[in-house]
C-alpha cells in the first residue's frame, strides 16, 4: 500500500478513534476476516483528505475507499446510513442510497451530526465502529478489492484491510451499483 508504514491495529489503538478500537478489539475469532488482518498506519493529518493522501503516500485511488454518512427522513424519523465507495466513484445518494434508506430525499449528513453520532473526526469517519443500528452500505467494487485503505476514525492515520472484511461488518450490506 504505497509508502504507508503499517502495524497491527490491535497493537496501535492509539492511532484509532475509541469506537474503532473497541470494535476491532471485539471482533469474533470466528469472523471470516481476523482482527489481526486489520492494519493501521500513521499519516500527516493535513494529508487525510483522499486526493492529498493518495498523492503523498503513493496509494491508488482504486484501493482507497471513502465512508460517507448519509441522512434522510421518513414519516418524521431521521435515518442514517454509512456508504463505503472507492475513491474513483461517488455514492449514488439520491438514487440507490435513497431507495435503500426508504426516504424521499437523502443527503450527506451535516458534519456536526456525523462527528457527534459516530465519535469520530470529520475526514476520518470509517465503517468500523459505527452506531449499531446504522446500515453500512458497501459498494461491491470495494469488497472485490484484495485490500483497501479506509479511515481510522481520526485524521492522523489510515486503516488497511482486506476489501471483503467490509462486507462482513455488522449491518453491512454489499450493494451492486451503490456508486457511479
């Protein structure tokens, strides 16, 4: 993965947001992807945004996955979901995501809400450790990648893990056509 210096995430929980560290530590030994296969690498927090990160650390956009928090209302109830897509694509928020959330209109959740509800930093939100009642929608192309780089819940590090691991997270749903 480019020039990243990775270490086992279980050993470097100081590089993870608390909900992320807690989630990885709680992975079942029977899970299809072992917690030991989750790696973390420190990065310059100023380079956390995808394009800057990929350029600085020589990581391809095709193996970098973004996690965006989406919200929509139905009958007065606010619904949230996380969408995980490769950096070469964009989540189809007002098509596929809106239908999957069963809302009239979906949009990116306000930054303050996303940070408060996830316990993660903006620009570092990751599908690992999200609220248990949120669906995690993962584009099929992400799961097909042998390894991907995702956020760690903080801006000063990134996680590297097998793409298929994202498809077996709690509440994960692999979706063909989630992204365009």
